[in-house]
């Protein structure tokens, strides 16, 4: 099986691997300092409530609305 060579023309801004490594390290540092455990837990709970509403409550509300709008 043949493998295509890496196209170095797609590397943006900088001198290649060193610049990309620095960008990667900056992204890691940014991600590590984003939020505390309490903030993450709060965001997780909020997301779970939102998904629960979309998956459980909204289909039932749609059924109730369809029944109310039907001619029967």
C-alpha cells in the first residue's frame, strides 16, 4: 500500500513544526485554565437538564399539542 507524502504547503503561519508545536502548547494551556471543577459540574448539570427536556418533555408536549389540535 502506497502512502502519499505530507504536503507542507498546508502548514500555516510560521516555520513549520516549531510553530505548530507552540500553537498546540498554547491551546493546551488555554484548555487547562478554562474552568474549575465546580464550574464544570454546573455546566454538566445544565447540559443534562437541557438534553432531558429535549428527549423526554418535548416529545410528550408535542403529543399533547397534536391531540389538542386534532378534530376528534
